[in-house]
C-alpha cells in the first residue's frame, strides 16, 4: 500500500483551479475539430441531408458531458471523499458512461452514412476508371 495515496480517492492540486478552464477549452476544441472533420466529409455534396440535427445533438451531448466532467472534477479536487458512482469518481463516470457513448454514436452515424454520402457507387466507378486508365488493377 502506498503511504500517501492508499486509495483511488485522490484529487488534483486545488491551486490548479486557475488553469482548469484551459482543460475545458482544449476538450471543447478537440471535440469541435472531430465533429468538423466528420461534417466536412458528410457535407461534400453541399448538404448534410437531414443529418445536421443529429450531428448537432450529439455534438452538444459530447460537449455537455465534457463540461459536466470538468465541473465534477473541480468539485472532486476540493473534496476527494465524495460518494462514488458505479464504483468510480463522478468525473470518471461521466467520461466513461456519457462522453464515450456519445462519441460512439457519432461514429455509428458516420459508418451508417458513409456508403450513401461519402464514398458513393459513382465515386467508386470513377476510381475504377482512373485505375484502369493507369494500367493498375482495381
């Protein structure tokens, strides 16, 4: 057993709260970048074809989960002996059981629309023609 950290109930440095907003901003910027790249791939035909609301809802869920985890972490730093949720600290529970499924939802949506919106049969035919013209076997 560790002499100082004998349980997982440990918070960070309470003096670090002045930089917590940087962690939140980095998380939101990362999620925004991921969703922007997915939306860029989907909208190459100049339309999200009714998927914009799904993207927006999942984006807001993901950013909301990240924001809730940051606030929960801020509270956890000040009082690391809070009740555990599903055997884990609340910030960890939010990330595992809310943010990860939200990111999984966007990936499922992306996979579902990939053959219809991103790599269409028309695109595959153009690719086959290009590779046939260059002497490659498609």
